């Protein structure tokens, strides 16, 4: 049986495993009902996906010699000419000690591509625009997945505001969305007793603390970067609110409901905030239970133990819910801490440029959502925490779970996010990313042989053929990857699925909390240890921390 499953997985890993189960549905039932088989097949899927390309450390990063002196070169600034940047990047494409160990600079999977003529970037980006009329919807993914993916990845895909080579990431899944990037911010976000995070009780439940008090920044949060005053007197977050199209009256109305959060984008939209509120509640629930069990423990010990448990729960959700949903595999994957230490990819985490860029799933964003029977335009979700509190976390998450997200691919990005697509493609060219087929080879997939092997939309295929002079080997990484049609057994094409799976598995399973000396009840307390093992899906966390009715749910997929 082991050899037949291994052969069936082939080079596609997660999609291959799904194909096996779809052709023989009894196999998934057999595996899922037997813990030994489930763990074996899960490990096999993870091994094939994670072993499909050379493991970390990446030989190259975005480090360049001027950066080692602390000065940002002009070509690395946002908005700089990508052609000039690419020329500099190619000059420094060699292994060096700083490029291997200085994690202020993002890694990269492949060396820079050679200098070659590319189509106008505006013409390539135009392929992403959503046409008038209803958005193309995903067959499988809910809008909650759209917001959860944004919330989840914001903690580690963090390009520096000015220097495109650099990042502000801890390179770990650490829930800094809730806890902050450093201990200074963490202390400000804590209640200071019982190991709890600061929060507010409202008629619809427990929510994050407000950033403002009596119209001014609460002194507890005065040091947060997004609360700093700009020369025109606005907080930095208010400038971001204007940047997404909010009018001065809308900003004035919504600023009072801004939250104090671990990251600067913490109040971006009501769906994003709903995830933060849910995990704030989970932390405080666990902290209260630990305090009751161990009344002699200090505030610090309770807090750190509860944080350990919440991060471990997040890691479990990534493997057992998030990746399962994206891949559409009927096999229940398992968070197995014993798996990673025996693998060659058990190395220190390093966020790669390509991983950062491939997560630009702007086409998932809906034009509107329906919450508690009300249709709400996406514009009205932005920086509008009062809306979330009025609806209640139960109704908001349930509504997002019942609506289909947008299809991930070309021709489906709303106008409001086309600027973000342009920025992603400029960054791709600034660092001279290799073509799509080079990444397929790197990740153990067969290169595409012709444009006819891309998605079924003939007009898009013809336009790509025209832009890249009928040379499939010339198609760039991003448009080629997003041109692949959503598979019947996954949320997107094989290259994107392989790369998401590789980075998700190798970034999550190398987390320090999963190491053999830490993966035990002592690290998480009896309370946290039980919560970790009781969690299989986001819905479990939802039900523990809300007054949800039986018919309300928190699901990343559509049932």
C-alpha cells in the first residue's frame, strides 16, 4: 500500500494525493479513520511537498553590499526604476556570509534572471483587472479564507516600508498580529494581570482595546508606529485610511473605533479584525483557565504559557485546516512534531521574496459581503471596527463563512487593488525573478510546453502568447503562475499549490515550539495542552470563544 500511495502522489504532491482519494473515495475514509495510516499518509504528503526543491538555507538573499553599511541604495527604494534595480541585483548574485545569515533581508529561491526584453509592465498587469459585472467566484473557498489568509500572512510577509530588499519579519508564525513584533509592544498590549491581553467588554462580547482615548492616542499605545503624528497632524494610520479611498468624513467617523493591535494593519478591514478578536479571546480564555488552575503563577508565566498554546493552536490550524482547504485534499493532514527534525529542510526559517509575492491573492477580495442579512460594500468594511462590534463576532464570521471568495487568478482583481498588483510586478522585475518554468523545474514540476496548457480562457492565453512572443519559456513568474487554471483538486494551479505547500510546511514545522524538548504539556500547561489537542479546525476556536448558535459556523471552505 505504501508504494502505491507514493507512486500516486507523483510530482504534484497535494493535488496528487487528492486525485488518489477522489478516484477511490474509500481510501480517504480508510486513512482518516485509522490514526496510524492518517499520520503515515500525512507525513508522506508533507515529505513529498517539502522535499521537492533544495532545502534552506537559500544560497542567495536580497542583501547587497551597500546594505551591509546600513545605507539603503537608491535603486532599492519603493518607486525606483525596476530596470535599474535589476541591473544592480544581478551584479550581486553570489553567496556571501551576510546573505546567508542577515535575516533583515529576504531570501530568494532562484538567482536573478538574465537581462532580457520584457513586455510593458502596464500591459501585463492589465491582465489581472476584474471586468464589470459579478466577480468570478471560487468553487470551494469562503470569504473568511480570504481574510484569514491576509491576517495570517501579515505576520511574516513584511516588506520594509522603504527598502524593498529588507523585511520587518520575525520569520516565524508567532501571531504578532495579536502580540506585537517585539516585547515593548507586547507589554503595551497586555492587561498586566492574570496573563491576559488588554481588552474591552461590550454588549456583543470581548474586543481589542481602542487606540484612542477622548479623541487622542491612549498613552499606553503612544509609541506604536502607526499612531505617530505626520507633519500634517494626522496619525500615520489615518493617512493609510485616506490611501484606500476613505473620505475625510469617513475617516473622522471611523478613527474612534480603531484598535490597538500588534501590527500596523490591524484595523485594515472588519474581516481581518474578526480574526484578531477571535484569537485575543482564545488567549484570554486559556489565561483565565491557567490562573484558576495555578493561582500561584505570576502574570508573566501565565501570559507566556498562554501565548505558547495559542501559537501552537495556530500551527495546528495551518496544517490541519488551512492547507487542507487550499489543497482540497480529503486526507486529514496531521501536525506531527516528530516529522521535521528528521528532514533536510529542518533549518532556520527565512522568508523568501517569491513566497512574499505569490501570496498577492487580491482576486479573492469580494466587492461586497453579506453579514446579518445586510449587504456591505468592501469599502465600508475598511477600518470600520464599529461595524464588527455592532454585528457581533458570531454574525460576522458566520456571514464570511457562507459567501464564496473570489477565484484566485487573472482577470479577477478589483480596481481598488490594481495598484497593489502593479507594485508586486514592479518588485518582481526589480529583483529580476526567473521565468515561471524555471520555478516549475526548481520545485520538481514539469515545465509547461505551450500556452495551450494554461487556463481555458482563450483570450487570456492569446494575450500572453502575444506579450511573450509565443515563447512559453519567457513567461514571467507571477502572470504565468496566476494564469494556471484552478484545478479540480486544489484552489489554484500546480505551481502555486506546490510553493504554498512547501513554504507553509517548512515554515510551520520548524517552529521552535514543535521541537522535541518543547512539545510537551509543561510548555503549554495542562489547559493549553488540552486546547491544542482539542483543535482541528477554526470552527473549534470559534465555538470556544463566542455565543454562536448551532447553525452559525467559522469555515474556510464552502459546504
